[in-house]
């Protein structure tokens, strides 16, 4: 493991290796951001899996893979004069300072929820966002994460849903789905099922549970039970 005080040297070594691969590896030379980003997304999911399982050795390994993605994509920016790794880091530092006025300014907050509300409010007012509640929410996010992000943004802007509480909404949507269960029209069940899933995501958010990781963990448990012959 790298000794304390050596991260700069390790990052410099990674930068050198990234540049060498870009120059001398036929595969790396052919890549652009559109072909690399799918690998970036895959590495992020593998990182999330390691974190969810509490596997520190795997977490260390996957963090390295994500770090390489950052170096490689920054190098692509540098090649076309659009930025570089230093600009990425400086932009990140400026953003963190701007969005944490309770640390770097004189704003006071009561708890973590207030931090998130301030973060989203500051984000809405940043240049190019025009105060749009849902500005820059990627539609390509997995559905549970997309729904959670929309709910969070809306809540931070004073549009909390559901106002009566998520558990009550889940129960209401379950009844709606049950009412259409025997209906031969599949389209009639489509919207109630979607509303139920949105309510479940809202409940997960209310309980501070990541819906994507919770569903994935449940699916893994089901898979293990099938593999073990517990489910015929």
C-alpha cells in the first residue's frame, strides 16, 4: 500500500501509464468518449457492488478502475484542447466550495437533509440551468435512480411527493394494481404498476435506502436461493 504523502507520485505514475497506452496500444488509440463511457458506467456499477457488499479489497480495485477512466477521459479532452486533468480537478474543487457554503462560507445548516436542499438550490441557480428543477437529470439513468433523483430535486424545490407520506401512497397504489390484476387489458395495468414502483422509490428515499442497490441485493438473494435449490 502507498505510504502517506505519496498519492501525488502514484497519480503521476497513473497519468504516465495512461498516456503511454493512448500512444502505443492499438485498442486505446481507437477509443473516444462515446466508446469509453460504456466502460466507465460498467466500472461504476462494479464499484457500487463492492461498496454494497462491504468488500474493501474489491472496493480498492474498482476505485482504481474508475480512476483510470477519469484519467483517460481527461486525456481525450486534452487532445482536442477542451481541458485536461488539472481543469477537471480545479472545476471539481470550485464546485465543492460553491455548493458547501456551510463549510466554506457563513451559511448554517441543521442536518444532512438541509445540506442536500442547499446543494440542489445552488445547483438550480448555476449558469445555464435557468432555475429548472430538473436541469441536467440524465434520462439514461436506471429507472429507480432516475425516479429517486426526480423526487429529490422536486422535494428540494418544495414539491415533496407524496405529501401524505410514501407508505400510505404505496398501499394506495397496491390497491390500484390489485383492482386491475384480473383485467385482460395489459395496458390498463401499465400505469398503476408504474405508479406503484414510483411510490416504492419514494418510500425508499424516505427511509434513506438506495432503491437500485436494494433491488439488486434482493435479486441476488433470489438468485442464490434458486442456485441452492430452495426455490423449485
